[in-house]
C-alpha cells in the first residue's frame, strides 16, 4: 500500500488533533485516562545471583502518548519556574545541564571560598587558620580547618596526618638515628601510614612496608613475609615469581583467562589480583594446558555453562586466598554454573577475607565436607550456597 505525502499529512494532523483534544480535556478536568495509568513492569537484572529478587531493578513501561504529554507539561512548568525565579540557584536535581556532580563542585567551591574569606577577614596576619580575631586565637600550622586552641592537639581536622589525636607532618618513622651510638635503631613510637592516619599496626589483610606505610601489594624487589603475627614486605635477593592478575599490568583490559594469556601464569607462586574463568577460558586455543602452580591468590571467579571441566584441579596447589581484591566488593571465591562434580582444592588452607559464593553447580558434591569455618579468618566471613546438587543425593560418589 502506497501512501502519498498529502495522506500522511492528514493522518498526522488527525493523530495530533486527537492527542491535543485529550490533553486539553485532561488539563480542564484534572483527570488522566485510565490506560495512561497502567504500566508494564519489567525486571532488569543488575548484578549478583539471578535467583535473588533484590538483584533486579523494576522498570515501568507506560503509554508512549502519556510520556510525550509528560514531556510537554514538564517543559512548560520548568519554563514558568525559571522565568519567574521560583527556583533557588542551588537546585541541581531534575534541572537541565545540572547533576549530582555539579552540585558537589558548587558545594566544594562555596566551602573553600568561605574558609579562605574567614581566614583573610577575621584571622590576624600570619595565621593560616584561627578560632577568633586575636593573635592568641591562631591555630597550629598542622590544622586543616578551625581549632579550639593553639596546639596541634586542638585541631578540628588535620592538614596531613592524625597521630592519635595529634596533627603531624609525618607519621613517626619505623627507625630513628641514635646520635650517641651513630646507628639506626628501631623507633619505639613508630607508626604506619594508613591513609591520613598513623596506626600502630596495619589493618587486617594489609602489609607493612619498611618505609612505614600500609599497602595491599608489596613493591618490586620485596616479597610478602610473616614476622610473628604481622604480614610485612621485606627485601629479597631472589624473590619468588609474582604475577599480576586480571585488571592489572598488561592484563588491565582482559576480562577472563583464556588461551592467549594463560601462559603468563606458568611458574607463578603468587598472583597479585584476580582470576576470572568464563566459558571462553575452556575453549580450545594455541595453549590451554598450562598447569598452575599458584599458592597465593587474591580472588577467584569462575562461571561457565558447559562440560569443559569436572573439577578445579588446576588450583590443586592453591594454599591461600587473601581476598584483598574482592569480586563485586564482597566475594573472594565465586564458583557459579560449572559442570564440576568436586572442588579439587586439595591444598587450600586459608580464605583470609571476603565471602564465598557457590551457586548453580548442578553436579557439585561434598560441599558439606569442607571445613569452611576453619578456612575463614574473621567472623564476618560466610559461605552462600544455592542451586547446587542436593548433598544427600551424592551418596558414596568418589570425592
């Protein structure tokens, strides 16, 4: 059927005339057609387990004509509010060319201006910050904002580092120089730098360096060691081979282990970062037979939909999962939708941090025989298991 331009114009004219008639009636009566109030709610998957309702975002699909009318009405209302100065200049939500980012920027500029203005107009000359207009009201130079007194213990916020309530330029170094013996000796008041805070001991799962900082990964030419109950980075002449996981170094853009990058993990005792195994990880390629000798790892995520492997025996030497870099910010071990019948993690002794998620593995047996509580190192760690093979049906199957 061929429709000429004149007929198209007539159809459009009839359509918009009908729409405007309905809309004018709505404005006059203050009522909305019933069909415009009905919405088709579609759940959009966000992340995590697809079996959890909370991992879906509801999206309402309403009448297209109704949406067009809403757009017209919104523009008219906004134009009226702007023309009559009904909105404060600090309004950023639901405004054109404005967002949460512009709101934060304007707030930061306002606070910075007020701080500088107060300092220049109230504080005595030479005071960087003050609590009053007299020279005796000057704050200590290590104060970032106001203060309650002149000492570096009276600051409301520290400019550099907070050492147990004392604002200092640096945290006390691990070693000091003894002027009597002309030797460097351990500093009994040493502190480690953790962000803008000086701490006696690095937080759990962080490593202490010889320069007095807390880090997640040891610098080059150092390796992770344990001195007493403290994990430290110490210099080494022949350091064990350390490899970078996904998202780091040359694997920064890689999203999964596959035949093109698996060879980089040959001989690695420790992997800094994460390993992710998807369906592509088990497809045939130039070389996918690398036997991993890794013993320390930050995070494992495995997910596929096939019969590519029956266990995770490739990680049979894995001893420790540190969980310093966690999948979705919570999980240090995720085993999802695999065809494996057993874990094969024979050497695993420690899961230092993070949750464990094992779901959708219809053939996986003997999960209840793993001493998970012995592997965990803090009370917040738990294992989440769902959709795996019912353990009572495993019977006497070989582990």
